[in-house]
């Protein structure tokens, strides 16, 4: 199974290292265990203060042989230095305009659901319905506010997953979705 998985290091290399300077890139990962999918340096608080603490993680221990295999891979990666990454910004002062929205935290699963008669991921539904209503008009949201609205919609809908957001610089959370400012 491990050979068929996509590692977060690969996604980091693909999006952080290869996206040209000045290009805006938004990746939405509406999938299980996706909280830190892209390993970007700035993340939003995983559990905002307005959310109640009754959210419970769903977790199933892997079978012993898989757990041993995962531990062996982790040890090999640590020995080879793969897990070490310099999170400092490039010296040239360029700004990578990359955002990710994850469907849930690393220790959670993302729900598949039928909402309004359509099969979709619950995070995708929350994202699109938030954008349609808009924070400052349809499709006009600052990224940080968009994440908060998505979390509220999911909670109100009875979903326990807590979506996350990451970017390359703290101030990018204040920018508007796809540069669509009011």
C-alpha cells in the first residue's frame, strides 16, 4: 500500500519548489488525514476558540504488521535526513503565493456526503456554499474568514471534521480568495 501513496514531501516539492514566483496557487485536499498535506510553513489554528471542545477524533490503529512497516519507513527516513526541511523563506525575497485548504486534520477523516441531492465531499460543499454566499459579496472572502465560515457550516451540518488552511506567509491569510477583493 505504501508504494501507491502520495507523500506530502512530493506535494511540497511540486507546489512549493516548482510554482514560479508571482503565480497564485490554491490546492484543495478534500481527503482523509489531509491537515498538513503540503507542509507549508504557516497554518491556521487547528481548533479556533469559537468551536466547542466536543469534537472527537476518529482513529483506528493499523494492524501490527502495517504499524511495524510504517515505523521502519519513518526510521529510515529519519536516518537519511528526509524529514528535515528548511522552512525558511528563499533568500531572494520572492513571495510564493500558495494556499492549501485541507478537508480535515491529520488525525481525522473527511466525510463523503449527499448534500442537496449531490454526492460530494463535505469540505467541498462547505467551501463552495461559503463562496457563493460570500463574506463581502459572492466569491469575495479573505482566506482566513473563508476557513472560519467553512468550519461553521460543517459543524452546523453535523460533521466532526475540522478543515485546515496553510500558506507560505502569515499575511497571505488576509488576502482575498483568488485576488477577488471587494
